[in-house]
C-alpha cells in the first residue's frame, strides 16, 4: 500500500477503479417511472356511480311530468311508456303533486294529503309506500324525487359547503316533524268536517291551505302546478312589454320567490329543504330505518380515526362513522351513494339485511 501511494505521488495519476467496483447507478427510465403519475381512465368520467345517478335523476325528472312530451312535442309513445309505469306503481315516496297538468306519477305524501281531505283513508297509498320503503329505503328521495334532483344539481359546483354541528342538525330536523303534524292534522280535520257536512266554515278559514295544507309551500306543487297555471291563464310574460304580468301573480309571486330561495340556499347547504322542512321525508324515514338494502362499512378498509370523507360529501349531513360497521340505520339516508363513490379506501359497501 505504501509503494502504491509513493507511485501516485510521483506520477500524479489516479488509479483506475475496476468496473466491478464502480458505484451502480439506477437507470434513468426507472426514475421517470417513479415520477410519472397514474393515468386516469377517461371512461371513468362517463361510467361511474355518480354519473349513473345523475342520468337516472334527469330521466325521472322528465318522466314524472311525461305529459309534457305529448303537449309540446307530440311524442305520445314516451308518455305511453310512463303511463305503463304509473299503472304498475301509481305513487312513489317522493314529492310530486297530483294536480300538475303534466304529472304522470304522484308522490305518496301528496296523495295521502288529498285523500285525507276527502274523508277517506289512503290504504293503498300507505301500503305501497311502506313496501317500497321497507325494501329500498329512501332511495326514491335520492334518485327520483324532482325537488331533490334540482337541489343536487345546484349544489354540484365545487365550493365550501356549510355543515351544521350534530346538535344543531338534530334541532333543525325537528321542524319537518312539526310541519307534518300540522298539515296532516288539518287534512284529517277537513276530511272529517266534509263527512259531517260542516266544512264550509273551515274551508273559508283555511283558504289556500284547505285542499292541501302543505301545497302552498311545496316546491313541487309551485313548480309543476302553479307555474303552468299562470301560463294557461295568459299571465306568463313572453316579452319586455308583458313583464307587467308579474304584478298580477299575487301570492304566486311569493311562492315562486320561496322556491328560488330554497334552491339558492341549496348551493351552500346541500338538500337543506329535505333535511329540515320536508314533512314527507320525516314520514318516509319512519319506515326506511330498517330497510333491507342499506349502507355498511368494511372495517378492514375504513379508517374512521383519520378519514371523514364520507361525512363531508353526504348531502344529508349524516354522521356515518358513529353507526355500526354492519349497517347504517339512519332514517335520513337517501341511498345517494355519494359516500361510496368518494371513499378513498373503497370501504363503503351496500348491505342486504
């Protein structure tokens, strides 16, 4: 070793390192592979659970008012298709008024209210409603209800959403129960009065709330019944010169302002009307809690201590993590499956119990 050192000092040359002893460098290709991000499947933007739900919502939004196809486009075959569905299932647990000029399918709650005011009991409507809710829960609210659909679409743009605390949410949900008691009580009271033959005084007192106490505040009734009625009455402005027709709308103008308010607030508070004000939702929740089809979590995949994505994206503001892994027995779940489609660990599963 000493001789080698002396030789290096004399010649000034460095000893060549054998190839076997040179440090091995990783190929540049492997480094590029590490930096390369995984490609997204372009078909995944079209064929996924969220997109499927949007398509179903649009189809039913149009189909529930299918008579509009015949009235506007002369497409009787489309109307006939939805009439065939109505013959099988005339009412669905959603909000959809009976009197709408284009309506084909009615909501169970709307049908019940109208039936109560006649002095009859809606046996068939309640029976079919319970059967649907026992099997699929409140899935019609999440996939079919037109008012829920409109709220979902105005909520789509990405922005910070408001999520009240659990205690505040619980208190706000009580309002829809109070509304249910009031409107159903008035409907039964009017029905009994009509059977007894003394309904004139009560009808005069209730006014627009007589035939259906919830109708004047029902967004579906306002959109699908009152607005087409204004068109039929020739009060719909179709030019700048006829804008003054709006002054002739009376209470309809206030009702339309209420609907605009509902959808405007939904931009920041998803489905707030369904969560806090819809009496039909409270009624449907009574029978949907123990539905055969529900949502559960895979305990091997779910990380509730570090992840709350499912709760953040839930439009009904359900505290999913507080429920057992096996089945989420929440009466407010509308089976929209947003939690499943957004879960980063694929921990949300559909359970049959």
